[in-house]
C-alpha cells in the first residue's frame, strides 16, 4: 500500500486546506520500461508512478493506462526489453508546487484532455518531488470544502463565517508561522442603514468585502464575522502596505455611496441611542491590528479576546483609525 503525507495548501479565500498525497516510490529516467511494468504487475493498487531526475525533480508520470497500452501487443515485451522509461512516460503531466491554491489545481485538472482526465497530479516543494494527488482525493477535498463553506458562508458577503475564521486562526497557530490578524469594524453604519435603508446598507457591506479581498495576497484570508465586522489574516507581519492601499480606496469610495446633498453637508442626520437627532459623519473604519508571532497565542479564543479589546480602543477615535497591539509578551504561554 502506498504511504501518505498530509500537506497544507490554501483555498481561494486563503483558508488552510489539508490535502493527502500518496508517497509513491519515484521512477528514475534510466530505468527500463520492462522493470516499470513489473512494478505495476506486482502492485495492482498503483495507478501511476512519478518520474524524477537525479536531483529528485519531477519530470514525468507513468500511468497504468499507458503501460498497458504499450505492452498489450504481441511481442511488445521482447521488443521493448532494452528501452528506457521514456517510451511509457507522460512528459507533460500536471506538476504543482505546494504553495498553489486548491481552486487552481481543480481548474487545471478540469481543463485537461479527456484521455488524461483521471491521471493523478504531482506535487513538489521547491522543485523536489513530494507525492501524487489522486483525482478521487481531489474531488473529495473539493466537496468537503464546498460543503463546509456553504454551511458557514455569509450569504451577503459570500465570505467565510465564524467557524471558518476560528479554524483558520487555529490552523495558523498550529503551523507556528507568524501572521497578522486585522479586526475591522465599520463606524456610523447603523445610522447609514437607518437613513438610506437596508438595501443600500447591504451594498456597503458587499463593497467593503470586495475591497478587502481585492487587496489580499496569495495565502491571505478574509472572513465576515457578521454585521459590519470583518477579519483579515495576512501572512507574516507586513500589514502596513495592505492597510495603506485599502484605506486609500475606502476613503475615496465612501463619499460616492452618499447622496449629493449629504456629500455637500459632510454628514447625515439620524437618531442616536437616546432618540436624539444627531449629525453622523460618513462611514469610517476602525481597525485592530494583532501581530501573531510564533507561539504568541494558544488558540483563536485568546486572539479574539485581544482583538476585541484593541478594536474597542480603535473605535474611541474619530474617523478612520488603526490601533496595533504591542503586548504579545504579556499573553504568551510558558
């Protein structure tokens, strides 16, 4: 039976996805085709075997289908006795680096010619062979991800919800790779909703969600807590450039979502919590930035507690605000 290895790749939303690879023993370019035939004959569960060069770089794939096609003719074994593996090798199989996202793998697989539809794909890490992914495993993983996201996805923003957010944080903490969490909250959103109606309020949420996704890089994550609260998770600690780009687009775009007369005034009228008529400024953003270095937090619960506290500080400031947590040392576990 082939051995297995689980690797982590990302989804289009930046979610961490577990993918199970088969660790099949690779074939070298100097092997004889008849020796490869013997491998398939002895191990009936093998669908395909990767071909690597001396540096363990994947260069091809030998499938059971191709082996049977070559050796099914009379005298084919004798004719090919001294020929090497290249006569049965697919020289252009799908080969992916472990940093690819799940949707890109699925798209490439579905665009193949029918003859290769069920060929497994090869995964590498920095060019070196890791394992192969069967199409059955890919389909099962895609189905699980879609079902999970459908159950947890926010219907308005189409972003992952609380369960996915918590899982994503825990996965990154477990991987012990530094990341930065940004908790985003819209200010004066309720007043906008009351003034313009929920339909235009929904449009604001969708527009902000689109902006958040527009500026993320591969491997980053955007989730929708609910209401006007969002969570962004960025790789490493280079969050400043992301916030600068996002805030520029947000600040420029917000006035266009108000009527002309309100833009001239620079505010809208609405009732505060005490029922008093109040001037409400244009919607702004409060951002709580939580750097998460290696071993800083034991779980998503601790991260959420700190994020809530820092967001409260950010909301005490007028207009767009960014408050960064600088106290990781106080909450590290021993």
